[in-house]
C-alpha cells in the first residue's frame, strides 16, 4: 500500500478547494471506462435499429414493386414481418444493453464511493452527517444512470445526426446554412444561460435529500431519546422541510429543463421562418431553385430530433454533474492510507507491546483548542496501566492517538518504540484490541458481534471468551443462543451485557495491546470483579491500558497515570499517588468511591 502520511490532513486530496478536481465529464468517463465496450455495442445497436427502421419503407417499396407470380404478396408480407420483428429485437437488445451499461456505471460509482467512505479518516467524518454521506452513496450515484445513457448516447448519436444534417444542408445552400447556424447559435446562447441553473437547482435538491437522510439518521439512531423528549413532531417538521426543499429545487430544475427544451423547439420554428424568408428572397433573385429551398426546409425539420436529443443530453448532464460534484466532495475528504489492507492478527503468545507518548500536543482541528498540552508517559510491555482523571482530561484521546484515529499535532506516539505514523496502519491496528467508551453492539447476531474483529475464531476460543466475560449464562438463556439477533445498537441487550460483548470482541483478537475505555462502568459488582480477574490474567501476557473510575480497578493496576486538562500530573502506584498527587487523593475519596457505590 501507500506510505504512511505524516502530519495534519495529509491524506490524499486533503485541503483541496471545492471547485478543484476533474470535470464531471471526466469523472463520468472514469466510471464508464470499464464498461466502454458494452456502451459502444449498445450505441451501435441503437444506431443500427434506427437506420433499419428508416430503411423499412424503402424495403417495403422494393418488395411491393417486385411482386410477381414467383413472389406473391404473401412472401413479401412474411419478409416484411421478419424485418419488423428483427428490428424490434435489435431495438430491445440495444435498449437492454444500454440500460445494463448504465446500471453498471452506477455500480462502479457506488463501489468506488463506498470503498472511499470506509477508508475515510475519523477526523474527516467528524465534520459530516452520516445520513448525508449515505444519501451520496445511494441517491446521488443513482443519477449517473440517466446521465450515462442520455448524455453519452445523446451527444454521440444526436451530435452525429446533427452534424450529418448540417453537412447535407451545406451541400444545398451555404447562405441558408449560415442563417440556420445563426439561429441555432442564438438558441445555444440562451440555453447556455439556462443550463447552469439546472445544475445548481439539482445540487440543492440533492443536498436536501442529504439533509433528509441526516435528520432521519439522527431520529432513528436515538429513537428512545426522541420519543422520551417528545420531539417527534419537531423532527417530523425537519424531515418534511428537507423533503419539501428537495421538491422545490427539483421542480425548479424541471422548469429550467423544460425552458431549455422549449427554446430548442422554438429556435427550429424561427429557423424555419427565417429560412423561408431568406430562401424566398433568394428564389426571387434566382440565386437558388425552389426545389433547393424545399429540400433545405425539409432538412430544418430533420434537425428537430437530434437538437432535442443534444439539449436533453446537456440538461441531463447538468443533473448528473450536480450529483458528481457531491460524490467528488466525499472523494476530496482525506482517507487513511492502507486502511483497507489486510493484516493478520497476532499469533497466540505474541510479544506484548510497549507504548510511549513523547511531549504530545494535540487538537481535533486547526480551529479547535488543544486537548493535549505536551503529554508524556511510558508504558513497558505487559502489565496494567490505569488512566484516571476528571472527564474531559483527555484520556479517551490518548487511546484515539494510539489507534491512530488522529495524528498528534506535534510530539510522537510510539508503539514498540516505533512512531505510529511509521507503522503500516492495518498492522498497527491488528496488534490492538480496543473497547471504546460506550462501545456499540453492531446489528446482526451475537456471534457476528463477538467474532467481528477475528472472523476466524474457532468454537473453542469463542466458548472460552464467553466464559471469561461471563456471557455464557446469557447465551444459554437466549432461545437462539449465539445466533440471536441483537438488533440495531444492541437494543436487545442490557448496558452491562453490551460492555461484556465489546470486551469479548476485543479479547478474541488476542491483542498485543488491550485498550479498555471505561469498559466495565456498567457492570454489577460481581461481574466487574470477575472481569477484573480476567483482565489481570490477560495483563500477564499483554499490555493493558484502562481508563477506569473504580477504585478496585485502579488499585489493581501496576501503574496509574493521573491526567487533568490535557496534562499528565503524576505517575505512580496507588499508595505513592495518595501521598504525592492531591488530585488523585481527591478522586480516590470522592469519584472512585461514588462510582463503586453505583454498582
Ligand atoms: P476524557 O476521556 O478524559 O473524558 P476526552 O479525551 O474524551 O476526555 O476529551 C478531551 C477533550 O477533547 C474534551 O474537551 C472534549 O470535548 C474534546 N473532544 C473529544 N473528542 C472530540 C472531537 N471528536 N472533536 C473535538 N473535540 C473533541
Ligand atoms: Mg473518555
């Protein structure tokens, strides 16, 4: 994979301006590229169908003219029917191939965009609405379907026909061609003024769809809180407002599209009248024959269809361009190099990791205040290190930096003496088991949740993990055992059960470094004691970092790091810190005891 990037926002395409990057057509062609053979055959089939359709009357004439004793009318009819049927089959085939290609283009765009979404840096996602990102991957990519067919085919066949007709007109009379081109040029100018509005309105419509997704995601993600707060009505208004915005902008886009189409139609009428006037004058002065004028006027009519095709290609291009611009906005968000690489989990008995922070300063963004002001500590391999401090001290941030969810603004984060930015990302993360604060349970079955970080887990290891996290009782109680679906965000589990699932998930990765962020805060005293024993046992073979609020957990740690407002105040054992750190002494007597009582 690509080499690791250093420093803030160093991901691919980071810090690019919104208007930069390839044109929408280039992006579309990129998605079309893998399917260009299919697109070409589809277009060819459509052209052949059109041509044979046009030729049918001529064939009919020949057949009828050649009626004779040997070739009765019945034969002619059969031949004609075969031709018509063949034409219909060709047409259907061409249509199918084109639609299929368009769907393939949508698929390519969706795969490419969703891969990118999965690689995004957390800092990039922090500033976005997941529901909006979702709408870009689903709704905006859908718009590429019409864009592929109408734009590429419309420009191709429509443009070709248009050109051929204009050439034919030139053969008839150059002056009348100049008149026609003048009218077309005028219409093109007007349409050129209209067209950007289509794109703008389409983009706003899609943005509203994104807003709809964002509100819905917020509501469905916190349904209980929404209901408990009686906020359904307000949220309903917000969703409906977004839907109405989308409607309004789509209607606006439709209006401009209709106007563009009408302008094209009108220009042909104008061309007809102008050609009639100028041509009539030329006939009067004997510059051209009447027959030429008639032929030319016929060609003006022939122009109608390809011009409409080209105009609809242009308007459809604008709609697609708006979608592509939203897709490209995601593509410009910084992604992690190597996030999708595979790295094997540590072997059983792999060496435990060492962790060190060297004068780490960190802020979540250039505009944000620093949350680490020069954090330094060293954790040798093996043993348990507890991080304590008031909330907001920066404890969770320590873990985020170890996992390299973010990069330190300055200073160094070392795992095994190696800067995390110099680790292949997948390798770094495969060495770590992480139970985040308020760790989620993913939708799916209990088993899927447990082996999420270690899909190759055997039944024995799974049973062992269930035992050590005391989930075996729960599994035995559930009617479908491990195959019970635990629902969105684990709604079918208690808080303590969710935490134990998260711990089991982390343990099954046999990590060389285990990070537990308030992972036992919701356990009852009995389960907490059992988990403490498990963790103590794990800590004999693995490096364990815990953020804990319970005195029992903290006192069993080999060393304790006391943090406050982004600084390390003291490091030591419980006994040392009681004497040396006033903050620790205070926490020990107030907070630790208070949360222990909660159990
Ligand atoms: P702790 O875990 O000790 O309670 P955290 O490390 O979670 O503290 O947070 C430290 C500070 O960083 C807090 O002031 C918090 O508001 C801020 N913070 C945490 N996450 C983010 C984020 N994603 N973006 C901006 N600020 C954040
Ligand atoms: Mg925290």
